[in-house]
């Protein structure tokens, strides 16, 4: 009646697994990610503004 399904459990009193060490942060890569994210946000904002502007102006070139 003590059957366990799934993965094997460590015996009682066993030490927990050692924590995984995180790699040190690469400041240049982090800065690049931040700049790219902000640039993407800026471009998306500009596209929304352009769509709104064009929607209000209508097809002025076809009139």
C-alpha cells in the first residue's frame, strides 16, 4: 500500500539538490535587449499614430 506512482522520491533525510548557479549578467546584452524593446515599443506607437492619422484624413490622394 505504499506504492508511489511517477518519479522516485528521495529518501527521508536526504539533502536537497544543490541550487543551480545563475550565469553572471552580461551588461552589454542586457542593454541591447532594453534598447531593442524600447525601439520596438516606439515603432508600434508610431504605427498606431499613423493608422489613426490616416483614418481621420481619408483617401485624400484619390479625391
